[in-house]
């Protein structure tokens, strides 16, 4: 007769094999979906002259177009149908999340609506994403059609504007659907993986350019510093993203019928970086907007009183001290702002009180909310300093080696590392959950035979 240890090993091996088969299907689905996304970044919109647009993009790549091109994996440079990527959906998600804290009907849906309320807010997010995609694609179409030589000969302006709006908006809607399919049928968060794939696709090109530059100058020190800095940044991000402040929560014993239940303890984990990657994205977008707007304006046509505008906007570009200072300040501001949006100490304290939980030595209710706010504020100080250091250090390195490669920015590294960690954690949870399911099924079957 097999021992208990042998039976346990057999059960675990069986469940692991069965789960591996299911996990292989999920991983292959994710890979195929990302390959479809990458192919779409090479399909240009109708009526564009690729050579003329490439020349136009090279002149305007220092603004927000360069950041969009980084997230889309080079789709903006080729003016592909996926040029907008999932950025309208991300912007819509942030807006709906912010409105859920200040607009009473949406706040009620968020707090009391349950699963139905969550689905309603998700539907509002999709509608808003469509509106933002139409507005952004219309702005791009009108900006491009005004540039001489960019639109191919024989293509009417009205046809080009309409086809561009339809192509770019349709591309964003397809990516939203593809991201949802990855989330439900694949592994990881679909929208995050699409952005991850775009950034990773650009990294080999950037490194090859730096290697070629090092060969021509016979100086490989910039490439060496970039590799060392990248490894150090990855280690720092992994350490900080996994760090938590765990608050002990007690639940008192209570009598239910003839039994005493409760009395257990648990932990409330508070992340150091609650805001995630939102602060650097917001900060970069705000700082690059003036540069982008000025690039589409003829400076010779500016009035006399606005003659100072080009020099001020020029100081807000990558590689200038003013940009670094404002970038750091905006990251710190958005870290505190977005943390206050996603974590409400009063609501958390009320939920603890409702379920009978309390922090040792802290009164439930107002005192608990004040203590949570006290702890979270100090954690946010550390988190804001960490994000600022990760995002500003590459900017300083770019200034030192006189490079301007968006793909090597701190925001890109932060997104790549956090998405990788989340995906790996989800794969491990799939394996672990199915392992427990296999053990339970086996134990039930064995118990039924014994009876």
C-alpha cells in the first residue's frame, strides 16, 4: 500500500501535468495575440506617404509623439493603424476612476453597485475611450493633412481625414478587444502586455544603434553604462515593488449559534508605490504637450509679444535642467495625488469597523482612518522618491552621453519590470490554484471509495 507521502506526490504531479497543459494553451494564446498586435504596427493608414511622414516625424520626435511612439513600438513613426495604441483606453480608465471619487452617481456605483456597478463603469470607460480616440485621431489627421507632401498624390483631404479617423479609432478598439481576450483567455493583464510588447520591441533597435555608434567612435563606455544602469534599475524596481508595510488587523471572537467564530488575525498590506506608473506618464505628457504644440506652429507667424515662447518651450525638452526639475516635481505631485484617489483611509477604516476588525491600540473609526493616512503619507514619500530617482537617473545619463532615446527612459523600465512581475505572479497562481484543486478532487475520490 502506498504511503501518504507517495499519494501526495502522485496527486501533485498529476495536477501539475494537467495544469501545465492548460497553461501552455494560455501562454500560446497570449503569444499569438501579441504577434497579431506587432503585425498591425506595420500596416500604414490609407493615403499616407511613408517617406514624407518619416521625415516629418524625425523633426517632431522630441515631443509627445516620441513618447507615443515608444509605447506603440514604432507604430507612430510608420503611422500605422495601431498608432494610438491603447492610450485612449488608459486615459479613459483614469478619468472614470477619478470621477468615481468626485461624481456621486458613479461613486455610488463604485461602492454599492457590486459586480453590476463595476460592469457599468467598464462600459462607460469603453464609451469614453471611443470618444477620446476619435478626438485624437481627428487631431492627428488635421495636423498631418496640413503638412505639404505627407498625403500621397491623388488623395483628397476629406477622404484622408475620414479614413484616418476610422483607421486609428478602429485600431484602438481592436486593441481594446484584444487586450480583454488576453486577460480572459491568456495570462497577465492584456492592456499592460500590449504596452509591454511595444516597449520591448524597441529596445533591441536602441541597443543596436548604441552599439553601432560605439563601433564608429571606438567608445563602448555609453553602452556599458546603459547596461549597468539598466540592471541596477531593474533590481531597485523589483525590491521596491515587492516591499510592503503590513498592518496587523485583529477580528474579535463572536458567538454564532452554539459556536464561537472569529478571533483570527490578518495583515493589511500597503504598497510603497501605490500610484504605480501613472505619475511619470502624467508628468511626461504635461511637459511634452507645449513642445508638440509648438512644432505644429510656424514660429515666424508668432506675434511680437510671444517671441519668448520658443526659448521657454525649448527649455522644457529632454536634456535640459528645467525639464528635469519640473519632471521630478510633477512626479512627486502625481504620486501623492493619485495615491489619494486610489486609497481612501476613511472608507477603509469604515469597512474594517463594519466587519469588526481593528488595529491593535487604535480605536476603530476616525482614529483608524487618521492612522492609515499617517502611515500611507510616509510610505508615499518613500515611493515618490523611488519613482523620481528611477525616472530622473536615465535622463541624467542621456544628458551625459548626449543621447535622446525614449525607449531607455525610467518609465519604460518601470512598465516592463512591473508587467513582467505581475505576469509571472499570475502564472504561479494558476499553477498553485490548480494544484490545490487536484489535491481536493483526489482526496474526495479516495474518501468515497473508503465509504
